[in-house]
């Protein structure tokens, strides 16, 4: 199945210019309307301002898209489209449907389009209680199979962070702290868990990409990029909101796909919207770092 790059993305790839993939789930499901469209436009402009071509990934009318027109971006922001992971792609394509792509599906499509760097907010991971529920994001298994470099602020603190790091190790995914060995937990600069490796700048990340490719390895690289401490969610507010949201989810007997949307929405409510504002800062920060990595990668292919 061919990926349909936009003319802008196709030209950049053919000319060897830097391109960064962006997921569309943050637009369709992660941010409220109409702020979501403005944010999507801002994210793309951050890349263009650094001389990098944005490639927002989505599925529209049965086509895999790498790079969206203004009208297509508005469709993802304004239409009620499903969230798609890799296993959903054959179904939505066969039905000529549309949808927003998760980290897993974005990684898969970007790789097929020839895009090497991807910026997101946070990865999916192993859920709390997964030893009983086996609830684990498909993001992890896809990153074990696709040689994409993903810049993220770690994983959300609603997940089991130690188990997620163990799974990434098992799957052969390289995890580099960007100027740190502290693995971030999305809203917070540090999760308290230490990484084996850190990269001091974008050129160091690009060097690891080249080394991985030279070895013939096909797994991904996660660049864990924490927010500066002054921009993180207040740790006390975070801990109180997380504890209360987890207790409420347990009291309501929520399970499976019900849990994550409930927790994220309750944390927004319990923090008075502060967590949503931090989400935007996380995305901006990761996109800026991804731009530098993409530029470094094409300077020294």
C-alpha cells in the first residue's frame, strides 16, 4: 500500500531536505475544538520556521497521507474521526474511511514514506495492572519494528513507567535522554528513573541513527526530551490529581480502553486546565528538538 505524500513533502524528500512527521491524534482527540486546529497549524509553522517540512500523518478517504493540505488538516480537527493504530489501517483503507493516527500508525506510515524523524507529545506504554490485564500500547511493538526516531517527553505518569522501559529494552528500542539521563514522565521533567544513555545535541542523535542503520538494525530510537523544570506541571498538583483520578477510576470499575481517556480528562479538570497547557508546551518543545535532529540527519546522511 503506497503512502500519498503531499507535494511539499514529496519535494523535500526527493531533494534530501529535512522532514518531520507529526501525529494527528493530538489534533482529533488530544485538544479541544477550535484550539486543536490552531495548535496543529502552529506545530507545522514551528517546523517551517526552522527550514523543516512538516508531514502531519493521517488517513483520509482510504488513503495514507504524509503531509496534509490546509483543508485536510481542518478535516482532522473538525470531523469526528476514529483513532487508528496499525492494526486498524487495513480496515479503514478497505472501507475508504478516514482517521487520525496514533504514535504506532504515524511511525509506520512515516517510515513507509521515507521520513526518519517524528515528534509527538508522549508515547503509549505499559498500563498499570498490565500483569493482569495485558494492557500495553501498540506504540511499543511498532517501535521495535520500525526504524523511526521519535522525540517525546517520555510516557504519561498514568502508565507503569518502569515496565514500559523494560519493554522498550526487550524490544530493542534505543532510548536516549536528550541532555539528561532522567527519563521524563510527560507532565514532569523527571520520572525518577535513570537511562543508560544521553545525547548532548541533535548531531549525537543523528550519529546514533547512522550507526543503527549501518548495523542493519530495524528498531526505533526514542529521544526522551523533558520539559524545562520551570514549564513542568506543579509536582504537588500533579501527584494529587493523579492519585485522585486513579482512585476514581478504580471506584468506577473502569477497565481497558475506558481508563486512559477518563484519567486524562480528570487530570485536566483537577488541575484546572493546567495539564492541557503543559501538553502544548511539551509538543512545541519536542517539535523544535525533532527539527534540529532532522536537519542534522540530512547534513550527515
